[in-house]
């Protein structure tokens, strides 16, 4: 999803535009978008919206705006409460401004043609005047001006790029637009005049000069700058200096973690320059940056003669393809079509050894080489010892079998003293973090998906999210397309099995023989991981899985599910995943709730919610389905989805029939939420739930009802009654559920009871009981229990923790708890 401010403010979700109503609500969204990933305080938001004339309850009004925007964006997790305000989560929500800033930044480091494409893409994101329909305010007006300047910068960069590419005519329209909007911008006018002149429009160039001169006289009563006057004089003289200069391309930014390989290659070139020929074997997986490294070496050696060749990635390689490439650059006897192979080899060597300076001969993609080309490399390596030649050979090392002819050839080449190996490894997490800086993409997730492969990292960052870019899909499927049909079928099954693949499961589902498995390893798409198989890059697995037709994928998942069952798999979450993908409703309803209960018992409420949502998609209107949706609503309470909980619970109560348990749990959920929000009917629901709990004679029912009352009393400041309710819950609790025991212990402690905790407590509550509420708060927040985490922050008691708790309570609409936080904050902050 994406927030757009480069024009009217709106939201785009799934390709569909969602309008935002109200200029002040748009202002809130714009401020969060322009600070994406940064906290914007409630004071700043209020000041931007109302200045010196706020409404009677500005925080409530602001919260209303935030809630509305969250619904438009698709959930409360999109705008995160962070003391002392809110932030727009950069991992979930993109912005057109962030895209533009990234594209312009990349353009500044890119070569000409790529730079022009990036700038065109950036300029296409403007849809009119920035923040066109936002309530005016000094800060937002300043931002609108800044964004206008950013567009001017992009237009100027594009024009300069086109002029440097000898595309002067293409540079004229953007410059005319720029000058029309800013007629006193002498730098832009100078570029327009030059572009017109180089396009053969000398008269128009002089007319443009006269217009800027007149505008400066009319508006500022000054003459054009000396530089602009000199430009007019040069045009009148048709000075040759105005023609396009011959430029030496500059390298792009630094190659991360390639300093040592580049230093090795530079040293080899220095040795070769002194007549000691060298061979550099550059190895690495596809996309690791072999070509980029060689291109950087070229910039380090501008005075060398560079000769480029490559092996074709065809199913049947062209014999001696690299030699034909070199012949086109060297000419002479190499162009003799009738010459035999040995004569061509000798002719190439003769031309290379006769050169007075350093020759760098590049042979790329040798993993696709034919046998004759491998013989050529052997021939040259043995004879370049006394020549001023650096032979650079690049190849992929992620797809070479033990008996592959390339491996034999590489062994022959490596045996010469002139040869050095240079291996490029994928980027480390630190390097990926550097590349991802400012992109809004989570660097840890980016490294997990790409394995640090620079090509994949770059393309995912260009896409702006961790979704699968089309070019990555094409690259992976091109490699998969080289497999024979049987091996490709096994690859598809492996991708659908998941991240790690048990070879026995793969054999059971796909009939994978050891030969077919070896083919996949040789392809470089899979690698071994102990006794398992694993895709070399998670993003490659996703690409293969996405390419499997849906009907075929469902059938494969069905076979995987059956094989897992036959093998005695007891991982309910894994079984539920394949059951859903297979469309097996009965299996989903068998495994997903069990996986949810297991996750809930471990305190993993996000995972529990996901499993229950999975199950609910397959549940009908049976009693089991009602119970399932009740569990789902209970998890939603913990995750702060209170409105969703109330809606779901009301629907369940309407359809629950005579079941007292369904009504009991529903009333407890709604009573707790009403108490937390300070709603007047809380005691009606809590009273009825207590009556039902007593009637069931089930200890757990009574404990939950009593804990709900303890919390309600505590939120009202009725400490003694809260403590008695908590102690009654402690009296009623039986069994060893660590989570329930932990909740009882927390409320005993919170209400001031002198009773010690009983039994094993789950970790967040054992930390609370042990006097470490700060760590308990962090763990509860990680588990998705924001309200409980904020309660723990109240126990921490310092100003920062109290402000953070207040932000959470305010965002949730938990008015009584927010009031408590304010009281403690006033007590904690002197004056």
C-alpha cells in the first residue's frame, strides 16, 4: 500500500485508489507520510492542524483521524503509536515521496542511460501540485515548496543527462517546462539555450536568451549573469566549445565488500603490465557482481586496451564464440573464415603479444563455454607468461558438477603459476543493511530473501518492497527452464514443500531420483544443508512456487500433505499450511485450531491469530465453527483488535443458541473491552458473566470472570475490591496453565495484594513477578499484546515508559488506563 502526496493526497491499496476525506485528515496523513518511519508527536500534529485555535478535545479528534486513516490503510498496524506520538510503519506503507527520493538518489550514482530511466520514473510520480488539497499550514506549505524544488532538481538532472548523451532535442521539452515555471532561473535557461543550439535551432536559442534578459530587466532590473552573456556570444560565433565534449565515464558508487577482490585484480594487472602475463579466474553465483567488478577494474585501468568477449547462454553454444568476438575488435588474420583452429589460436596470441601496452582480455560466462573455447583458454594460459596481458575469465561456480568439463579445465588453468582465483561471496547482512538504508525495506528480511545476492537485493530495493520483482522472476525461471522436464517437476515440488526440503519427502511426493536431485544441485538453484536440501535463495524458491499453475499447485500440496501424514509428521502448523493450499477443508479444521492452541499456549498470539483466521476461512456455521471463532475473538482481544472483537462477538452471541459457554466467553470479552474503554454498560456484562461462571462450576470460567472484574475495579481506582477479586481468582485457579497463572499473578501484584505467585508462570509474567517490568513489556509487545505491554510499562514508572504507555492507551481508546498513565506521568515529572 502507498500514500501519495505528490498531487492530491490519497492512498493506493492493491492498485485501487482510496480517497481521503477532509483536508485536516489529509494533513495528518501527509505529515506522517513525509516523516515515514519517524515519530511525529501529537503536539506537532495538533499544531499543524489547528495552530492556536484547537478544538475542545484535540487528542480525541486526532485519535479519530488516526483511526479513520488506519481503516483506509488496512489495519491499526500501519500507523503505530510511539511516544510521544505516531509513526507511519515504513515496512508496511510506502510513499511516493520516498520513491522519488530513492530514484533521484540512485540516478545520481547510475550511468547515463540508467540515470535517464530512473529520472523519468521519478518525474512520472508527480500528479500535480504537491499537497494540493491539504489544509494550509506553515510546515506543510514549506514541504510543498521543498517538493517543488525536488521536481526542479529531477528535471535539471534529466536535461543534463540527455545533453551528455547527445540527445539535445529530447532535453528541450523538460527544460522548456522548467523555464516556463521559473523564468528567472538562469541555470535552467542556460541549459535550454544550449539544448536548442545543439539541436540545430540557433535562432530559437538566441530568442530564449532575449526572453530571459527581458524577464530579468522587468522583474529585477538587472542584466543576465556574465556566464549567460558569454553563452550568447559563443552561440553567435558558433564556438566549437559548445559542441558535445568527449567524456570519460565515471564509475558509480563503491562496490560493497569488493575491495579485496578489486585490489587483487589491480595487482595482477600491475604484474602483467611489466611483461608477466596473468590469468584471473573470477568465480561466483549468478548475480553476485562479477561483471560489475570487471567494469570497476576497467575504470582503474583507463590506459589499457580492453578486449571483451563472452560465451553465449544458448542451449547449443556457438563454437569459439569468444574468439569471434575478439576477432571483430582486433581484425587481421582472425577474420579469415577459412583458417583452422590452431591458426586462429596462434593469430590471437601473436596480436596480443605484439601490443606495446597492457591488454586486458575479458572472457565472460565461461560456464557456457564450448570445448573449443576451453581449449583456447588453456592455450593462452600456457603462453602468456611473458606478455603484457591480463586474461580475465568469469564463470558461475554454483552449477558445476564433479565431472563437468569446465571443472577439469579450471583445474588445468589453476595449475599454472600465472593463474589466480578470485571468488566473490554474497553480501553480508551489514552490506545489505547499507544498501537498504532509507528504502523502507527491512534489511534482515531482505537478506533472508536474497541471501545477500547483489542482483536480487538491487531489484527488490528497486521494487520498493519484499514482493517478487518481475525481473527476478524472469531470471530464476530462465535458469529453471534449462532443466529437463522431469527435473523441473521436482524443482516445482521442492519449492512448494518450503524453505527446507527433506530429500525423503521430495522422493515420496515427486519420485525424485538421486540423478534428478543432482541435476538440481548442479543447476545452482538448490544446495545441500546438512541432510536437507535448501534453495540457494528464498526469493528464488518464491519465484518457482509462483510459477506453478494454481490447479497443479493444489494437487502437489495435497500429495505433500498425504506424505507428511504417512511419515508421522506432528507439526500442526506445517500440516495446516499444506491443507489450506490443497483446499482440504477437513484437514484445515483439524490442524489449524490445534496449531493455534499450541501457539497460544506459548504466548505467540500473532501466530495463533493467523492459524485461527486460516481455520475460519473454512469453517461453516456448526457449533465447532462457533467455538473456533470464539477462540479467534479471544486472540483479537490480546492483539488490541477490540472493535473487530466486539463485532465478531456480537455475531457469535446472536448465533450461539443455548450454549452457556459461548455466551460466557463472549460476555467476558465484551465486558473487558467495555471496562478498558470506560463504557457505561461494562458492569452489566461483567455481572452476567460472573453469574454464568458460577453456574458452570468450571474453575477456569470463574477465574476469567474474576480477573475481568479485578481489572475493571482497578481501572476505576477501587483498589481494595480489585485486590479481593484477584485473590478470589487465585483461590479458584487449578491446574498448571502458565499463561493463566501468570495473569493471576500479574493482577495480584498490580492490585497490591500481598499474596505470592503460584505455579510455573509464562515468561512475561515471571519477569513481572521477578521485578523486571521493562523486559516483560518488551516481550509482551513482541508477542503482539500491546495493551498488556503498556500495563507493564506503567510498572516501570520512568517518564519515557509512561509516555510510551500513554501513547498505546490513547491509540487503543483505553481512556481509563490513559488517565492512570497521565496521573503517574504528572507525578513522575517535576513541575
